[in-house]
């Protein structure tokens, strides 16, 4: 499909920095603008069986935030039980992850919603097997990237290195979001300003520390008009 100007790949400076929460907030923001939305998390590890169906907390959050409901095999092509790094879990559970298959699922998702947001796993450079990483996945999809920066000590270095890796892979850093991880972070505003000056992409907003069920409130801190 052509002219998919509102599809994005969402990555983060690390794991556990609010990537899923921010993706869900973005989905709510696009829906508030009158667009149908669908969130994908192609690779998820750490699933529990409920009534015969595997569930992952991050995936469930994206499903709840999406205005369109899609089959699980499209939303999360690779859902694994063990909560650990994907390439390790894949070996344990005898799963061969194929970025071409994920691309096919994304193409199916395109036909279901105006906006498809694809959330990565962990940071930007995460191994999937001995030869493939999430960089290969992002390149295969070819989507502009939104970077979620977990605001805590060390985030400037992590953010700048991630931005460098995104651009080195041939992808466009479309925007970034400052998500509060450490509420006691010293010189918070100065760190945000340092990132504004150096990342070379618009900041969609600064999201305060919120509860997991406050996705709708989080979306109000994001200005999607800054996306180009």
C-alpha cells in the first residue's frame, strides 16, 4: 500500500522505559484525531496462558489502545513464554523468527487501519538470532522511527547512540518522546533541553510518570502535529 504517512516503528533507549505505554498513548492520540489505529508488537517474550490463550502484558496494552481489533497472529507474530532476551527465548522454545514473516503481518495490518504502529522489543539493536537483529526488522519495514527516551541518569548517551544507530541503518528518526522513568532525576529539564538541541528531530512531548491505566492522560502530553 502506498502513502502510509502515519505508520511508525517505535523504539526505545532501553527496556522497561515506557515504550509500550508511549505507543499506546500515540495510538489513543491518532484515534482522537479521527483515525483508525492498530498497534503491533511483532516479538514479545514473557507470556502466560489464560483460558487457553497466551497473553503478554505489553501486547494486551496495545490491543486495548487500538481502535481496530486484529487477529493475535497479526498483532504479535512471535509470542513466547519465557521473559528474557528474544534470541535466548527463541532457542529455548525452538522458535525461528523471520523478519519477512513479520513484514507480511504488517502488510496485512495495513489493510485494517489508517495508522499502524509497530513497537520493537527492548532497544534498537536487539539480537533475534545469530545473524539477525531488530535493526534488520526495522530496515525491512522501512518505517520512520519514533524514539522513546526513558528519562533517567545516562539517558542522553543512550538517546544519542540510538539516534546514531537509527540513521546509520538508513532510517529516518521522525520524532522522540521524553518519558519520565526516574521522578527524582536531577536537572530533568536541562536533560530534556540537551536532547532537544542534539537529537535533530522534534520532541512530541514530555510525559510525566503516570500509572499504567492512564494512557488516555498520557496522550494529552503528545503533539502529533509535529510529525511530518
